[in-house]
C-alpha cells in the first residue's frame, strides 16, 4: 500500500510552482529547465552560463581570497571555508569549464593545502577522513582535478556492511553521513573519468547499504535512525537526510524499487498546500549570505523534491 500511495500521490509540478521556481537565481533556473521542463540543451547551457556572472554563484566567486581560500580556512570555519564554499558552487552548478570557475579552481589547486597536520597535501588530494575526502573527491572531479589516489584510499576504507564511517577503524558500522559523501564523490569521479569496475562495484555496495535500510531505518530493528533525516536541508553540507539520499539515487541512475517507497511517501507528505516544500533544517553556523529563510517555502527543496518524484514515478516498483 505504501508503494501505491507514494506513486499515486506524487504531484505534477503546476504552472504556478514552475513560474515561482523560474523567478529566481540562475542556479535554480538552469536546473529547472534541465530537470523539470525538458528544455533543449542549448537553452539549459545558456542559463547555466549565467551562474558565474550573476546572483549567488557570482557572489561566491567574488569572495575568494588571493591565497585561493574562502573564509580564511580550508575546512573551518563551518560553512564559509574553502570546502563548503566549493561544495556550494558545485551544487549551484557553476559551469566548471567557464573562465571564472577555472581560475578559482586553479587558485585552490596551486595555493591551498591541508596544512602541516596532513603533510601539506594539496587540497584536491584530501586528508584522512572519508566523510571529508568523499566531498573533496566530488569537488576535484567536478572542477577538473579528479584524484585517483583519493579514490584508491576510499575504496580501501569501505566497510563490510557496504558503507563508510569517519570513525573507522574504531567503528565497524557505517555512517549514513559518511556514506552519502563518499557515494556522491565516486559518482562525480565516474562522470569525470568514465566507468571503472572497482568504483562501480563499491558504489553499488554503498547504495545497497542505504536501500537495505529504506534510506532512514535501522536494519536490525526497523527504528528510525535520526528524526532529523526526515527534515530537509539545503545546503546539506556533510549531513545526510532522506531527500539527499533519494536525489543521489536519481542522479546515479538507479532503477527505483520497493525499498524507496516509504522514503518517497515521506517526500510527498512534506508538500504544502501550494505545491512547495519548506526549508526545515538549516544547519546552524555562519554563512556568506542567506539564500532562503528557515520554515519558508524553499525553491531548492521544491526543485529537488519534484525531480526525485519524477524519477521515482518512472520505476516499475
């Protein structure tokens, strides 16, 4: 019954909601054109090109210092340092081949390191924790600096249950937070490098870790692991939630099956009477600037929820 309900109630994006989404920043508009309205590639590319010169993307690029960093640090302070700022630029979809993005990535490559604690390793080579390294792998692959060494390290750190955990080897059980970060990194790496058997196999095991738990329940007891995972954030930062998990599966081209039914039904229930989804759980901390207000309708969450529901409706489950 949960499967049928999740699918039958999945909303079609109405004209008013689409107009609202399109009346926004270029970073949202180009993804709406690609994912929801099916515009020709040249139309999508033209809108995407504006991300580096207008709105939020341009503002973030303007904030990069001469030493290549944002916020005066590599990983700290949350959420204004280099790692989180680059991650947000990736989520905004700034074209990595445009001049401004190439210059920004070049400064990071040439000038930013992880410091003495990690042997002054270059930024795109990562440090030691898989939750951080998964994100760094995604950034390097997206901005033209994919690290084979970092992939090899992450593949060697996969746990027996299929996921990853920053607390390993002390912990033998995986973390959803670490696992989603690594899975997104491996997906971006394959986009940059092309298919690789070892990466595909590791990714498949990681996806099974999520799916076997219905994306938010303990395998042993069926209990919800963390109530916050049912509250959708953007930016997600390093944290897992159900919408992030589903959007990853969509991006990875996974065929929907019955194991996503409850998670999809949860997304459907979060839709308000106007056809929008709220920003429920912004992660506390300093930001360069606010894109949306907490507990108000969120264009980011609405875009992501609608494309997840569109993907889920295509499955034979």
